[in-house]
C-alpha cells in the first residue's frame, strides 16, 4: 500500500539529515507506529506519505514514495485526498468550518458525494467517535481532546484507504484514547484500513502496533516488531523500564503480560517506603464559588479550592470536564460568570506587564500563541531583555529541556514538543510565583518529559513556587504531582494526594500501579526503592 524507495530528506539550513536512504513497504491492513525523540522527524515522515513534504514545506527529497501505486511526486497532496486521510499534531490548524457537523461534511462536499451518502457517513462517524452531543457545537468552544476527536472523525468520514495520524491521543483522556485506538484497530482488522501513527505516549499505542519505525534524529531508521525495537530502545513505556529494573527475562507490551511476570514481587510482604515531603507554605490562590458559562454551556459550577506555596497540583478529568476553563480563569484570561479568584491577594485579571510575568506564567494548549519572534535566538534574547536577566539564560533553559535546537530556526519550523519547550523556557525565565501549564507534555518524548519533571520540581521546591498543570498524562502526574484535583462536568469530585486519587481510579492509574496492584506503587522508582529498602 505504501512504498518508500531509497528516500532521503534534508531541510535547508538543517544541521542533520532527517531521513537517509530509507526503504520499506507498509502492507494493506497494517498498523505501523512511528517513534523517536522529540524533533527527530516523525511528522516529516508522515507528511512524506501524502506529499505535504516537500510540496508545501520545502526540503530536498531524493528517492520515491508511492501510495496505492501513485507516486507522491507526480500529484499534489490534494490529488491524494480520496486515498489518504491525515490528522496533524494541532487539529485546530486543519479545521475549515465553525460547526462540528459542517466540518465532518466539508471534505465529502469537496468530492461532490451524493447527499444521502454524506448523511449516512456523518451519522456513522458521530456515533463511532462519540460526537453526537457535540454535532451543533462551535469548534472554538470545544476542549482540545474534543477537537482531536472531531479531526479524526473528519478523516474517517472520507473512507480513506490510508489514515495518517500525528499524535492522535495527545489531548485525549485515557478512556477516550483507549476508545479511539480500539476503533482504529477494529477498522484495520475489519476493513483493511492502513494506519500510520506517530505517538510519544507508547504506553497507549504500542500494544496495537504491528510494526514500529524508529527514527533516531540523525537520519538513521530502524524497522521491526514492537518487541524487537523496545528491546534496545531507550524510549520505552514504563512497563518496559519496570521489566528492565526488575531484571525480568523478557519485556511485555501490556499490563497483563508484565503482571504475570511480576507475581513474585507482589506476593512478598514489603513495607512501603515513605514518600518525599516538601515545604508547603501559605495559600497563594483562593477560589470561591467559581462558575463559568459559555453561552448555554456551563464550564464550571461553583468551584471552591485553594493552592499553596510549594505545591505541584495536577488537574485531571475527562475531555470537556472544565480543566482548561479553570486554568484560564485562574490566570485571569477569562472572566468568571460568578464567584472569584484571588491570586497573591489580587484579582489576576488586573495584573499587567512585568508584574504579571513575575506573578503568573501561563502556557496554553497551543504554545505557539506565546511565540512571535522570527527565530529561536530572537525569542530567547527578547525574553532575557524583558526579564532583566543575564544574556543567554533563556536559551540555556531551553537547551536543558530539549538539547540540540538551532538558535537560527524559526519557531514555526520546530516540532510541537520543541515549540512547547521554547514557550516554557520563555515563561520560566521570568521566574513567576505561580506557573500554570495546560497539557505540558504534548509532543514530548520520555527523555524530554524527564527533563521537564526535573525542571518543574527544581523550580517549585528550590524557589518555593507553585505549579498547576492540567494533563491527561497519568505517568507524568505519578512522577511529578504532590496533589491531584479531579474535575467532572465542571465540578471538583476528588481532591487529595496523588497516590490516593490515582489509585482510586482504574482508568487514570499509571501502568506501574496496574501491574503491581494492590501494592500502592505508582512509578518504577517507587518499586525499586521499596524492594531495595526491604532487601535482606
């Protein structure tokens, strides 16, 4: 179905070759996972499949790519629209209409399909992707995860032979991600749909993949079964790292497989190791009876809570539960319909300029909204100047988070994860009292995520700052957060320590917790520390 023949790709001004002399074939009805470090070229490989690279993005391409016998160099990307459906990293950039149902219909209208066919397909996809309650909603009012489901639905409604997905679960909650991936697997098996998917959250998708293409970021690629690739890869889901830490004879790809291998560790009587404790100071944010309405839709319903100095608080919940609404209200970006927010004794909406930068740092779901310079160097230099810090400080923060970014690169040419790291570096350089992040791990590989965890812990505990993040990444929460607030339908339904909240919810429990239950371990570090402490 998809054939790469001696394909090489390099971008102008790039110091590395993205792909070098790559040849492979993806068969009909196969699900292939593309993995690799942040910025290694996964998105470029996906765009090669439908001709977006180099037709729209530039670059020097050698070799040939064909899909269903059609060379991508002989037709423009639009000529493959009937054959290939593609969902990008940021779905909002691909929407054409304002209303969910109109967006689903748009592609079919462009191909002049009959009215009855369009109506039937729309109803099928609305049910398949659980979009029926959203069919008349404005896309702008949807959460990031809801927008992602609409984008996937818009691709599926075209009945493509090939579906190309760039991080399709990055904004989905664990339950929605499982549903979407199960739907894709069913389409692969039942309709012989060919799926190529790039994803950093391997714990979600690895069990569904038939083969893996690993891109190392320096032009080299490795292709094999998931077991073959993960056996040597430093990029791996938590259960693979757990298998390595416990010196198991083999690795497993699913919780069930690894649970069977670790029964001897759960059967032991092991005293729990005390968790780390850190200084918790006075309240810095107070929220009382907070309500927020979007027209007839109620985003938040009389929410009351507080955040203290020295806390790292994760806000979790299903897509559309109200997490981003809460964060945006705390940051003073939207005005509450009822109730109020007091931040450092002030209304956050009145903070301006330098006072605002040193009080609140806010990273939205789309970090590009914060970037306006013509190069990475310009962004970093401007940040150093505005925050009155030593020249080069912002770029150092960036290099610690994601090494290897050229200062001459334009922010729009960075990968999603690299743009996030740049925006975070700019915000951190002001050393705000309170840092608010909305889905901070989109586009980040495990190594970059580890760097982020270290940076946020250092920022919080060394400087006595407060960090609030909304995320669906349960593995991040297990490693980073000291407290979890769970929101459902605009209301707080749980608020407690990370272990208490995560272990009480099977759907939101991290992989290690599922493997080692009922022992209350959340991370690989917890397991190793406890076993070592109880060793004779």
